[in-house]
C-alpha cells in the first residue's frame, strides 16, 4: 500500500491517518482478465481533495490515479436556482439513468471503474467490446465518464432507452489525474472523431430564460419515462446541477417501497420532497391531480405486490438479466458481487448467439421477513 501514499503525495502522518480510518479498499480481483493491473486500491470516502471512488492502481504503465466522479448537487426548483448558479449560457444534457462508469486504458486494455472505485468485470468486458481504444492511445491522460444504460445492467436495469443489452453514453471527458472536465464543444468533437455516443445535449439557452425552457424539457422527458437533466456551464468551469422528472422520482419510490425493508427512509423522504417543490412550481390543477395519483400509486402498488408475493409463500426478489461473452468473466463477476457484500444468486448460464444469458437474483431478506412477520399477525414493533 506504500505506492498509494506516494502517489497521493501524502506525508507519513497523513498516510497513517488514511490507514487508521480504514479508507482504502482493494479495488480489483487479481486475474489474467485484469492483466495490466498489479495492485489497486480505492478510496471508500473523500480524502483531502480526492473524491470518494478515486482509484490508485499500480499498473504495467506505472502508478496511476483515476479521480472519483464528483457529486452533482440537486436543484429542487428551477427558478431562481438556475439563474443563481450560472452566468450567460447554460447547456441542458439529458440525465440518463444507469450507472456511472469511468473508462481508462492501462497497458493495452480498457478498464471500467464503477462509481465506488471498483474495476468491474461485467462492465470492463462490455467496454472492451464497445469503446474505440484509439482514443486513449491519442489521449492517455483522459478518461471517459459514461452512463452504462440498458436492460442488461447488473445495477440499474431500465428499458426506457430501447437498449436490449447495455451501452455507454459519454457525458464528460476529464483529465483522470486532475479531474478537470473538457468544455462541452470539445467533448462533442472527440465523440464525433472516435464514434462515442453522448448523453443527448438537449438545449443551449441563456440563464434568463433557462427555467422556462427547462419546464417544457422536463415535462417532455417525463412523458418518455426519462430521468431528467443535468444543467452545465458550456466551459465546465462551474459545478453542474441536476433536476429530475416526476416519473423518475416516482419510479425510485416504487422501487424503494417494493423493497421497503432494504431502503433507507431518507431515500424515500427526499423523493417525496422533490415532488412537493415540483408540484408547487410546475403544476396546474390537472397536472396536480395526475401527480397525486402517480405518487400514490408509486408508493402503494409495488408494496402491495410484495405483500401478495409473501402471502403466496414467495421471497421478495429483484431480478436482472445479464449477458456474458466469456464464462470466466461470469466467475469473476460472482466474486466481485460477493466482495461488494451483495446477497446474490445466479441462474445457470444459457448460451445465446455466442454469449451467455444469466439471471441475477437479489433476495430482499429484510422486506420478506418483515412482511411475513406482519402477515402472521404480529405487531409492527
Ligand atoms: P451524485 O453523488 O453525483 O449526486 P448519485 O449517485 O446521487 O450521485 P444521481 O442522482 O444519479 O447520482 O446523479 C448523478 C449521476 O448522474 C452522475 O454520477 C452520472 O452517473 C449520472 N448522469 C447521467 N447523465 C449525466 C449527464 N448528462 N451528465 C452528468 N451526469 C450524468
Ligand atoms: Mg443515477
């Protein structure tokens, strides 16, 4: 672990603090699939200027730091928030709903790092198939920050994008060592040159009218079941801000109440508060009524389904369809999930067009047990 302290430029005192606070975690599984990595750790929490999820890897190219993706703060109102935080022009990008991946090259191969800083075998396999590696040969200091979206996602499966498997949508190009983001125009140029898909750039508007344009954009995205927008400074010098649709808030709530034993109360509460401010700012009487129904159903419908499942003697489970092109990567992924502390089961792989489909089950034990306890006539507490 000495290379970590050196790479981060820590004094002996700071290095000790890093160890005492238990902030470093092993970030990968030693395996020929990750042959360019000799050793790798990730920051489990923010440390000094380094974001949570920062990866420090000893690789065949020497020691490399890949900074964690910064937190994006949330707006609850469009006005006056956008006006207050930006100057001049702002860009609205679609906020795609998947999971955050940073893609880098070590040695001759691509590596996909998830938000927490793990090198993920599932995602790395797909990145090596879908991302043009020439980009990294020409720009070794840059990383692609992408949303991995689609139905075959181990973490956030969604069918609203019409992607049956999984794909990567670049939303930032950053210096992996300093975390400085390229201006949006340069990102577009690089995407064009190397054939990357971008998270859609929806509009560029002056701050004075941005809140009005955003209202229409948000309603339209909501109708399509999309998540929301990230509002960015074209030069990427100011911190971006996110804002989500009611449909996305409600879909989160539905998920959280389906698995109410597993999800924290903060997760639920924050989404209800978002709906309150959005209703206040956007709704006429009709829209307000529709929102009430949507919110109520989101909370109750999925929860009643879970209760029915337990009454029928089933366990409450989340299930995801995955696809592997190499069964060795499936073995690695099982170990990866185990190390992440996820309680998971997998079906036997079924061969399909030179790949293997696997079902990934997460048993929601706390929800199942609590429902069963109540259905047996016991009291809540
Ligand atoms: P955060 O700590 O950044 O708030 P979170 O886990 O709460 O993260 P989200 O609410 O999903 O995440 O919002 C931020 C995330 O949105 C980013 O980490 C990124 O993965 C995702 N994202 C999707 N589209 C974009 C985009 N166009 N620009 C920036 N981020 C995007
Ligand atoms: Mg997200």
